[in-house]
């Protein structure tokens, strides 16, 4: 396997664990295009072999969409469900507090004692976050301070002084408001911390808030619905999508693909595109797909493949044959 892989990271797995899983699976170098916290789930883009070089664009220049559940009337030192959490509304007693972090330190500065907020009131607050804003990362983050990770300093009870950074919030939409749980869909730039956004929303509302759950549903044009799961890999029925550039049209490339697909028991299609490239979608067992990919990279005798883009993903709409367009 080589190329970009769209993967659905489950809860309670670190992004590093997913990377290591694919390293073991492929015996090749693997990287990711933007981490997800262990409690979060959703779309993770992986680069395998030379395609690790393609990950920079996802780390620095991408637009990402999340579904977030935010609990109002409580605050967390990590800004999410994994930290020390205390109530800040009508029942200010600690829900979960460790010895090193007094509850009073968490609730300082909050003025509201209830969470009886209506949607219009919350929408006005959320509108203030849309656009380019300065955001302070969570103290429990992987950012380095004088060579040391911020979360390691925070765990020792040391003060973590992180500088604000510019991020962009493209859109925030309320999906639901039930009891004390605010559910939103938010589209943001690379580098945005949804944990910090949840915390800052709570500060603006005056009642406190923390991130209860998080699902990443989209990165640029790639969606969670396309992402492979552990189950897909175990069942060994995958799909790759490739675009092949070079001297690939009018040289028998599509017929070449169809013949090899039939030999290898692969379904899908090969199609000429108006930009002179060829689009190939292939479904089948990983071993057969990889062999098919090697054939595509060479092409028929008269072809000259100059560049190929490869994306591995879930086989959503299954084909029962291989056709050409």
C-alpha cells in the first residue's frame, strides 16, 4: 500500500497508534496530516511511503470540519472531558478534581450561575468567533515551550504561558441544544483547537464550557464517509482512486487497465478526463489492488506515466465489473 489513506480513527486511540498500525501493515514509512486527540474520532489522513511529503498541505493549509458537543455550566483544566471538571452553574461543587488543582482556580472569572440559555443568545456569541481570530492553545497541548511539551509542564502543576495564534473560523452552526449540551458544526483553518474554542465560548457566555465529544467529518474535499475503518481492512475489501498524468490517453491505457483488472478480480472503471489524465477507481483485495497499482504505474508499452495521485478509501458504492469510459 502506498499513497494517501483516508482513515476513520476510533475513540481511545492516539494518532500515533494509528500511524504505527499502518507502519506494521505496510512495512513502509507512514505519517499523518493532522492529529486527533485520543478522546476524539473521525477523519485522519495518512501518507504512506513517498506520499508522506504530501501531508504538509493538510497540516498548514487545509479547512477542517468538526461536529462538537460542548457541555455548558462546567469548566475543565484541559478544556475537554479528559481533564479535571467542576460545575460552574447552580451546582458549583466539583464533579472531578485532582489534588493538584483546586476547584476555585478553574472557575475564577465566571459570572453566570445558570445555563438557561436560548439559541438566539448563543448564536450572537458564536457569530463573534467567525473570521480571523486570535486563539490561545490549551495548556495541555503538544506545543513546545523551551523544548518541553506544554502538557508535560501542566501535569507537573507548572504554569504554562502560551502565546495566542491567528486562526480562522469559517462557519459555526448550531445543530442542537438540549439541557446543558450544545452541539455545533464548525469549519476552521489548520491549527485551530476546538478545545480552546469550546472553552472560549463558555467564557463569553459567562457560564463556562468544555468539549465533551469531537468528530472530524471533513478535511478539504475529503469526507468521513469515505474513510476506511479497522473492519474494512480486516475484511480485506478496499478501494483506491488514482489520477494518472503523462502520455496516457490514446495509447490503450483504459483497455490495459480493464484487462489487468479482470485478471486480478478487480472491479471499478477507467475513464479519460478532459485535462488529458486518466481516472481509475478500483475495488478488491489489498494484495490484488497493489499488484494492479504497479501495473498502472508502468502502463502499456506506448504510455509514459509522469505522475500518479493515489487515495485509498472505503468501497462505498460497490461495482460488479470493470468498465471503461
